[in-house]
């Protein structure tokens, strides 16, 4: 009985999550569905199809008796990186595929949605727990791609000198009511990692002990206004602030400001999903790489927190904030406190000082889904807390996002820490 | 009066040529308009807009009083390579532009067409000759892009494992009735280059004397059946047949057959604008690079003709053949003789042994249009005779096409020659 | 008085360490001093000059009154990567410098050595502690470059089809007397990092607490014989064992065995500093990347130890082994036990599961020497324990070596670990 | 008897030519023999060995009974590009070979020289003609490499901030006594290509008819002084002067002057084999690419001559000039007239407007030597007239040198032409 209730809830959530992906593409022209502005940024059409393939491949093919794929070639076209499943279309050529058309991809979604509903209705009790777990993973997976959908559309639009607008900006949120503080946290043995029965990814468990020295954590993420001071103080010209790889990278790429920033007559402007605008000085700085976050921290005489520090300090903070539901698609100035801290969740992902490595005793999922997270545990840094493009139901204190240190097309910012004296 | 008659004719032709571009995109889905499969292959949308910009930029802006551009940014987006006009969008990023949409590009075409008609109607006699000359260039230019439209669509479609079909194949044309011969041509002083009052590009003139040794020229282009013997004889594995650059290139790229060929269970297949099919043994070989044409000739104990030999031998041959009007979009076996030679025009462009260099005494056009041809006279080889994607009204015996020796996405084949004994 | 005694000791050590660098180049022809086989591998001449420059730049220029550089351009040529000192010759162009000649570099060494001795003799007591500390860093630095000298010579020689021999092989060491075991280690709060007054690099301190789960650590590094089973079991062909970056890398590079291995008629051979030889099955596997170490561990159902586990388990093991002093220049089979473990030090550097990041509360050195270690704390993995090319006086349990995960020209192997049940 | 006389002459020449190669390396340090500053520039050691291998491989192995190679691996190491002989060491890795040492290469030279003398002494009359022809090719080949030896040493030295000096400069040659003129040449049927019984390469024959329009040819090559006006007039900033490939190339490379030029306090300086010096305004401009020569010509309202024009106009001019024998290793101002023209031979190679293609009826040599010239007849431009690094006995009016249009490390300049009015 309990299970049946869970099933209903999950079916409801399935429809909502699946619908949101489509809703997020409503502002697009057909042409916008095709393009891949860089290898990291998949075409919107591809995201819509790949998330669908995920349900087909990991659930329907294994658990819905007699299921037939809509098109067997989709297994090649829409497998992202699961080597153990079979060969897949090269990532950097996703944008060369004009077919299936956007319309055909929507049909594919409907086809798979209908079969998932069928599976819900006919689910034998013996399979229920396994299938519901897989469905939950499928939904979490689709939520991740919803965030990528937005960051990839933003990237693609920014390549076009016509600077298309995805969504009209909402009213500005008034000024920042923040009172900045470095908030002291005690050291000692602590625990981090997911606990409890709710969903988490395999990379968040097990909950485990860590020893922390006492430290302080900033009440707010660093703002545009603060970051401008770093720029104007020559931050991008002084190698002493930079990791060696970072210095090499910014010089090769010619970076001198966050991604999407450019100098206009009235000062620093940025490109947003609502078009070009002046940067908001009270907004958290966004679209910076780990290298830039780390350099800023050194310039400021501080450092980035480790992911253990971040989680330990912020896990009791209420998980509220500027998420995708608010339809801002851009970080906002801090205006409501969650305990001692502002903006712990939402607005911008926060780079940490931690490389993405396995937790002690961690076990990847069995089978192909084991490739979901564990095989990326190298050359990437952990980010925490979600962004303005994250679903509120997707984020939690133990959530580990990860990107290479030079990547900055995500809504990525950072918060400072320092050792206790 | 004569001029007015010319004007009417030209207006008629203007409408026909402009209409053909749009007709050639009728089989496309909206998504197909966007993609650029490689830097050489522009998106269909871009071709439609760029040819339109050409009329706007070189005619309307200078010669239609009070003309206002539909969108001033198009001067940046749709300038191809005219440095003296101003900066332009990088060629390899044309496929990242989702806007203007295909629909907006069609509106742009209508807008410019309407103004060209207006200009026709109000054309002061003092300007007539100049403007009609420019219009002719604009139409010839659009015809060139119609050919590129087809070769670029073919390239883009071939990148997609779903192998989309552009146009259903017409019936096969029956077998080749050819009788192969090497046809002797006398040597001595000859003349090549355009003569007469009809349109030609600046690279085709002046008509000038060349001294030719006696030689023979093949009655037909080399066929797929003949080319298969070269492949099966190890042609791609024996460096002695290859120019040094060619050998390096085929090894780097892993080439072992013409572009679009692949081995299927029933032997060599190829991808065409009508989808995958078995190669036709009597069809002229197509989609080969200059390097492959040259290597084949050496393997066969012959050579490629120079462009002077080609023109001298074939200028009196009637300009008929398998052009874009026949809607085959693919070369066909030889079936109708033009004098002693088959397929001199249409089917496949024929690589010559001649590097693309200026004719003695040649003068590029004045102004930005001087960049049209002359600035490419380096590192390219001349091709002659037009292809199945060329308009019959576009080709002539003096026409000089040119590509880098490694390029093969055009409908490019070749015909053999040899020295007289 | 104590200090004077220290001084004498240090001067003695200075002469010994400086002499060893030159001794290690004795087998070389002049031509061998020049070449840079890849960007990572500096020319022997460069190592000899750069280590000399280090003393000149960080000690003589600041602390020997009236010191004049032998050649002011050496500050540009032999600065490796100290951005805060000034511009430097591009790393990948070190091998294009034929001048200064090897002979001139030896003169440079003598010039600087003589001035260092002069400084020793005239050292005012007020400066003694600082200068002796800098000298110690200079010697440790030179010892690091002695190891690179050997690995770079090996790499350069291996590029030459004539396969030059650096040093005749010593007799084989007989068979391995090992009894393999996974040795259990208790968990709980532990301490790692350097303690005491001896020299350590800034990246080894402060000593700090870590919480460890109970685990086991292998008594021996993985051997060639064991690694061959991984290869023959298809290890390089099965993506499920590999990190995503590792899989991409081995496929791009075409790796299917450790560096320097190749299949000969009598089975796997390898290139060593004593020339080509059959691999020794009982020797520790060597010249593997982190990716390969990590993949092997997954194939074996185990994992790599973290650096904290490694240090905690092995810090009480006696620091003896096959070091550069033994003049083997190649790892040897295990033959003498140090407590429960074999080969903890020497033979091969051992990849750990730990990314190279700062210790809690760590402080880089002041000034340009702060660039020595800290700026590389990104995208690199920690290795522990020293190798057959390391000086015995250079290694200690807290020593942190670090390389990018794809690098394998160092003498790098690994030891397995696993979670306690 | 005649033959015997020829034989003696040839043996004398053999010794002289072989000796010159070694003499040209006398100023080098051992270290200088190893380095390859770019893929185009082979190490001096390699030139000395490759030219020796040429005699061994094409003469001794086929024609000296019982000849044994000094080292069979040299066939792999010192084959440059003869695919039909077998695999060879990659061109861009020639600089990674420290062995054989320079000393060993000199031994190799002695070994082969001794065997060639032996062959001379024992030459059966039946073989004499063939072998003497091959020896002649071997000597011509070595002379070509003597020029490359100088240009490659110059390139290598220029990569070193210490700017080594190869040879002290001779006294400046006083001012230029030239009277500049465009000298008219009649058009009509002409003949070019080698005639007579003296040696020529296979690419220079057969002598054949060409039809030339009347034209004028400059009395002198363009000078540094003239070229500076082009630079100062913004020549490198105006795309209208440039071929499209040239414009792309200079922008990618950041070129704004000839190779080796740089702005010093006292104006334009250049690096020469005698070190850095102020440019000589009356010297022919040197180290320019075809693109730069062509752009200059367009800026000057003229053009480059075709190779037929060059040869027709200059074949009767006496072949005297500033060659390698004068030991200037740098072009000099014009000071002695040869008929109407100055500096037709020596000083600088002159870029022509002609792509390097086969002459009508030309036949490459049989066998592997057929790869010597013919396989490069693509993507290269012809240069005429020899340079200050050419042997006077090596050059002639029909001599065709060829390089890719972007290359400029040779002593390459140019002379203007124009159509008759
Ligand atoms: Fe996914
Ligand atoms: Fe165009
Ligand atoms: Fe160093
Ligand atoms: Fe050669």
C-alpha cells in the first residue's frame, strides 16, 4: 500500500519533470534545437532525446515485457558515454545531426512516456522497488540535463552576434541586504556524506568521518562588485595569484574577466538568458572557472573551502533559494538569510578546494549505471549548492557536482573560507 | 531599346535563378538549414542569405537611391570573404548561428528581390550597363552557390548515421554505350580564354596564345569500374603513384577509396543525394581529390590534361550534358556523344594538371569584386566542364573552377591525357 | 659552534650532491647533452645549468656581497618556471639551444660552486640560518633534477632506433623471495605530514590529523608478472576498468602496455638505461601512468591507497631500498623485507589515489620559492616512496611527489590497497 | 680516354664538393650538429650523413662489388623521403638523434669516400657512363644540401637568445651603383628548359616552346630600402595586396616584416650568419615568402615574372655573382652588371609567379631517383637564380628551385615584372 502511494507520487513527479524539459524549450525556434556551440554544450534536441533514451534503455528494455524501441539507431545516437552499453556517436558531432528533427524527438518522448506509464500501471510487485529506484535515477538525470539545457542554450546564443533573448528579465530584486561576515566553525571529528533513505547519487555515500581543523566560512558568495576589484587590481595580470595550470590557461585563452563579460561604454556588461545587461554589483559573481575562484581567494588572502568544510558548515542550513522554479535564469543579490548564511543553495554552484575523488568505502552502482559518476573521478573539482538553473527538488547538502577546473559555462561562483587563527 | 529587351530578359532570369535556390531547399527540414558539417560546407541558410546579401551589398546599396538594409548586422554575418568591405563572421562558425531563422532568411530574400525589381523598373539609362553587369555577376554567383548548396547538403547528410534522403533517385540510365578512345589533338600555337561579348568571370580572360605539344585526350572521364581496378590493384598502398603531399594526405586521413564510398556486403556502395546505393560501374568516378586523379593517371601510364589542352580540345564540343536541370544530382553513364567526346560538360568537374594562376595580361575587377577570384590564385588546381550540380546556363568551355588538391566534396572526377608519341 | 659544524657538514654535502650530477652525465656523449625528446624531458645540459642557476639566483645574488653573474642572460635561459622572477625561455624550446655548450655549462657550475664555497667561508652569523636553509633547498632541488636527468636521458635514448646504452646492467638479483600479503591496518584518527626539525618541502607540512577507516595494504608493489596477466586478460580493451579520461587517453595514444615495453620474439621486452632486455617478471611494474595503476587495481578488485593511508602504514618502515646509489637505474625484485612491507622506498614511485592538494593549514614559502610546489596543486596525483633514481638522502615517509595522471616517463609503479571487510 | 679524363675531373670535383660540406661545419660546436630548429631544418649532422648515404645507397650498393654498409640502420636513419626504398625516420624527429655522434658521422663520410675512390679506380668501362652520371647527381645533391646546411644553421642559431655567430662578417661592399630600370623584352615564341650535354635535373627538361606576351623585367631584385617603404606604407595591414592564403598566413603568424628582421633602437635590424646587424638598404630583400613577394608586387603596381619570362630574359646573362664561394653568407648590394641585368645569379633566389609543375613531355628519372623532384610538383612555387649560399658550379639559367609559398628560411627575394603597355 505504501508502495502504491509512492508509485502514484512518482508518476506525478515523472510527468512534472518530463514536462519541465519541454517547457524549458518553449522559447526556442526550431533552429535553436540543432546547434552545438562547443563540444561541452549539447544541442537542446539531443538533451531531450538522450534523457528519453535513458528511460528506454535502463528501464523499458529491461523491465517492460515486449517493449520495442521506436528506432534502434537511437541507441547509438543518444547514448552519451556508457561504454559498456556499446559504441556511441562522438560527443563533438552531436551538433551535426539534423535528424531526427525536433518534432520527431518530441514524438520519441511521447512514445517513451506512454510506455513508462504503461509500466507503472502493470508493475509486478516483485519488480516495484528496483524499477522505482531506476525511475528516480532517470528523473534526477533529467533534472541534471535541464540545467545543462539552460547553460548550453546560453552558450549557443552567446555565439550569435544577434544575441538572442531566451526569456525576458524579471524585475530587479532590489539591493542586497547582506551583512558580510566570516563565520567561525569548530573543528574536530565531523561526518559528511548522505544519510537517510532519500535518494542520493552513488558518489554521495557512505556517510563517513572526517577530521576538520577549525575554520571560518563566508556568509555570502563573492559578488560581482567584489570581483571587479580583483580585476581592476590587476588580478588577471599577476601570476602570483594563480595556479600554474590556471595561469597558462588564462593566458592562452586571453581571459581577463568572467565568461560572458565584456566592456561596454557604460562599464562591464554581461550576456544573460535575458540578453545583454550591465552587471549587477550585488549579484554573486558567476561563470568563473575554478582557476579564477582560487586566484581570487589568494588575492583576498583567503582560500576556498574543502567540500567537507562546506557540507559540515552548511548542512543544517535550509535548502531554499533562487532555483530554476523562480524563472530568473540568473543569480540574484542575497535577500533572505538561511540561518547565518546567505545563498548556500541556488544562485551559483560554489567551487570547493576539493578534487573529485571517491569517498572511503564508496561503491559505484552495479552495471552500466556504475559509469554514471565514478569514472569521472579524476581531473575535476567539486562544486556544491546548486544554482539558478537547478531544480529545488534536485539539490541537497551532500550533493557533489564536478567539473574540470577550467570550465565556466555553468552558473559557477564561489564562497571564501579561511583557517581559524 | 535593345537594352530594355536585355533588361526584361535579365529580370526574367533573375527571378528564375533566385527561385531555383529556394526550390533546391524544398526537400529540407528546418533543422537541415542550420548545420555546417565542416568548415568548407556552409549551412543552406547561409547560402540563401549570402547570395541575397551579394545583391544588396554590390547593387542596392550603391545604386538604389534611399535603399535601407533590412538588418545592418547582415553585412557582418553574410559577407563571405570580402576583406575590403569589412570584418565578417568566421567561416567555421557559420553553423553556430540559429538566427536569423530560415523563415527570416526567406523574408530577407523577398525584401531584396522586391528592391531589385524596383531598381529594374526605375533604372536610369546612365546606370543601366553597369547595373546589368553587376546583376549578371550576382546571378552567376548565385548559381555557383546553388552547386555548393547541393554538395554541402550532401556532405551534411552523410555525417548522419540515419543517412537522410534529399531526393528520390530517378530511374537508372541503362548501360554505357561508350567506345573508349584516346583522341589525338594537333600541337602548335592555340588560343584559350574567353572571347566574345557574353559574360565571363575575370579569371577567364584575356583570350591568349599558348603553344601546345601534340597530345591525346580521352573520349570519356574515368569510370567507377576503371577506378575500382586501381583500388584493387593496390593503388592506395603504393607511394610510387602519388605526389608527396598526396601520399601524406591519404595516409593521414586513412583514405582508400573516393569520398562517400564504403564496402558493404554486396561490394562498394556510395552515399548519394538519393541515399545509399551500389556504385554504378559505368558512371564517371566522382568525389575524388586531385591527388587521387593524378595518382590514377600515373598508375594508368598516362597523365591529366593541362587546362589549355582541355579547353583547346573541347571548346568546339557542344555544351550539353547531365546538369542540375536534369534533377539527377548524381553523375550518369555516358550515353550521348558530343562530337568525338562524351561528357565534356556536366556529370563531373574534371581535374586538370594546371595550377590556378592568372592568365597573361589578366586584370581582376575593380573594387571589392576584385576579391571574387584573383586572390585565390595559389595552392589550387583548375577543374573544367561543370557537373550534375551545375546549371547549364552557367558553364562554358573557358570556365575555370578551382579547389585545393585535397578537396573532394564537389562532384569532381577526371579525364586522362597523354603525350603524342 | 653547532652551526659551524652544520656548516661543514653542509659544505661536504654540497660538494657531494653537486658532484653526483656531473658524475651521472659521465656516460654521455656531448651530443646527448643537447636533446629534448619531449616537452617534459629537459636536455641534460639544461638540468646542469638550471640547478646551478638556482644557487646563483636564490643565494648568491641575494647573499654574497658583490656577486656578479657569469652571464646575465642565464637568468632568462635557466629559470624554469618562476613567474615572479621574470620571463623565461619556453619549456618546449629548451632542446633548441646549442649554446652555452656543455663545456660552458660545466664552467658555469664551477663558477657558482666556487662562489658558494666563498659564501660558506665568509658567512656572517646573522645570515647563517637563512642561507643554510636556502642551501638545503638548493641541494634537495638538485637531487630532484638528478632523478629527472636519468628519466630524461632514458626517454631521449629510447627515441633513437640505435638504442644507446647509458650504463651496463649489473647482475640480475636472483629471484623474488617475497610472500605476498594484504596487511591489515587499523583505522581511527591518525597523523600525517612532516614532523621534527629535519628538512622537508613546504608541501609536507603541517603534520595534521586525518580520520582513516580500517584498510589493508599490499606487502609489495605490483610486479611485471602480475601486470602481464592484466594485459593478457584484455585489461587495455575493457572500458569498465578505466577512468573516463584514462580510457580516452590510452585509446588516443594507442597504449597497450607500460611505457618502453614492446613485443619481441621472446615475449615482452623493455628498454632500460642498460639497453633492451626481457622484462623481469619479479620486478615491480614500472613506467605506468596513474590511469593504468588505477585500472589494474579495479581489474584486481582492489584500489590504490590514499596518500594518508600510505604514509600512516609505512612511516615506521625503515627507509632502505634500491636507490640511485646502487647504480642499478632500474627496479629490482624484492629481496629484503623492511618490517612487514617490501620495497616501501626505492625501486618505483607509488601512485596513490590522492589528488595533490594543500594540507590543512599549509603555508607556501615566502617569495619566489613559494612557486616551487604550491602552484602545481591541481590536476596532479601524489606518488610516494622514491625510486631507483632517487637519492637515499632525499626521500622520507612524508615526501610528496606529484605528476599528471597520464605521465609515465618517471619510474612509477604502484601498490594495492583495499577496505577492511 | 676522354672518359678517363672526365673521370679524373669528376674525382677531383668529388673530393672538393665533399670537402666543402665539412668545411662549412668547421665553425660549429659539437652541440650545433644535433639540433633541428623546426621540421624543415635538418640537423647539420643529418645533412652530412644523408648526403653520404646517397652515395652509398645509389652507387656503392649497386655498383661496387662486395660493398658492405658501415651500419645497415643508416638506411633507415638517413633516407630522407624515398618511399620506394623503404621506411625512414620521421622528418620532424631528426633532431632527437644524438647518435651516431658527429665524430661517427665524419667516420661514415670517410668510409664512403674511400669506397667511392675505390670504385673510381676499378670502374669497368661498361659501367662508367652510368656510374659517372650517378656520381654527378650525388654531387649536385650534396651541393643542394650545402645550401640547406647554411640556411638550417642560420635558423637554429636564430632560435637561441645568445645569437651565436657562424662567421665574422666581411667588410661591407660599398654602396649600390645600380641604375634601376624596367627592361623591355619582346614577346613571341620562345624556348626554355635545359639544352646541351651538361648536367641538369630531370625537372629542367625537355627544352620546349612557350608563347610569351611582351613584358618588362626589373634590372635588380627589390632591395631592403624599397621593401621598408612597403612595410611603412602599411603593406602588412592591407588585405587588398595579398592572396587570400597569404593574408591568412601572415595574420596567423603575426608577420610584419621579413624573417629575421626585428625593430631595434636604431631601426630595422636583422639576424645574419655573422650575427645581428642593421639591415643594408641597398641589399636585396631576403627571407621573404612568395606571399610577401607577391603582395609587394601588387602594392608596387607590378607583378612577379613567370619562370618562362625569367629564363627567357636572363638565360644569356653571365652566371656570375655572390655565391657561397665568396663566403659572405649574406646578399650584397649590386655592384657589377651582367649585361643589362644585375644579380640575376647569386645573392637571393627569386620567387616567380609560376607554380612548380612538369614541363610538357618531361620524364622523371627511372627508379627511386624519380622521387627526387617530380613528386613535389604540387603546392610549390618556382624560384630561380641561386643565392649567396649556392655553389657557382651548381646554378644555371634553367635551374628550377621550389618551395611552398609560405616558406622563407631560404635566402629568397624577388624581382618585379610587368606587362608591356
Ligand atoms: Fe546524461
Ligand atoms: Fe559567394
Ligand atoms: Fe627546478
Ligand atoms: Fe637529399
